[in-house]
C-alpha cells in the first residue's frame, strides 16, 4: 500500500502507520536502556515527540537535519501522541528546508461551549478554577475573577480548545470589568452568540487535551 505523507497537525490517533517529512528539532537525553534516541520532530504545522528503539538499529538522527520517515507508528505516552521509529521505519536524509512551527493550526466550526466558560473565579494561591466557590486544594478562598472559554471545535476531527482572558475579551468585545458588571448569564450569552455554530481559523499550542488558542479569526464558510 502506498502511503501519503502527512502533516504533524493531522496526526490524531495512536497505532497508525504514517509517513512524515520533518526536521529533528530537539534531542533529549534518555535514561532508558531500550531507547537509542528521543526528542522532538517538527514541521510547519507543529512538533511531535519521537522515540527510536535501540533494537531497531537505526543510525542516530542529527539535530536540525531534515529527514523523510516512512513507516512510522504513532503511539501515546501519558495521553500525548508520539511517533515511534521501529525496525520497519525507513529513514532518508533530505535536502529540504522545513520550517518548524510551535503552533497547531485548525479550521472548523465551534459546535459546543463547555460548562466552566464565561466569568469564572480562580483560587488566589494555585489559580485553579473554583468549583462552587471552593478550591479543591485550598478550600474556601476569596476567588479572583477571570474570563475564559472552553469549547469543542469540529474540523476533520473534533478538538477541545481553550480561550484565555485576552482572546475571550477580544472575541466578545467586552473586558473583564464589563463582564463582572453584566454577570455570568449575559456573558455566556455573548460567548454563545459570538462563537457557537460559527467557523474559525484557530492557531494555538497543544496543552494536554486542549489547544490553548493564541489566534482565532472568523472564517467564511
Ligand atoms: Zn487553590
């Protein structure tokens, strides 16, 4: 079977065989006996962790060099996707200049605004969002107001996205002070009106299961 080359941003599932062109962005030290190399590969759509297993007998990759990888396998470690170079992987150095981007790019429709969006209060000590006025670690505290959106974006797949205060203020056109005046109910209404069932181009960094949004703009359908 002939496999297409894919971009890092399009990798979503573990246990798939893929082909990739990427730059060796960083090499890390490994303590493990079974690993010969570990680090980050990058392309113009993002970065992903890679592992070369010692038993695969591959020559060492050089930092900052670009390679074509055929027959990589995706896997995951602690919920984060990675790629594994095993004995079936074919590695070819290439003479291409691949620019590495830290940002993940998505385009799609926001199909859901999660509970916990809008005006929230955070613990002054650990910054966690309070649940029923209580911090899970520090108990009853005087919360600090913040504004955020947690939403579900649908492109080819679905992805949870997180909008911080700056991005949220910009999108709904009111700042935190104004939001406090209006109250959570109207803030949430504004968020839904501005975001729900609309199309956006989104750029952000992957943090756990979320894309932490840095840039978001309307997109014509
Ligand atoms: Zn706390």
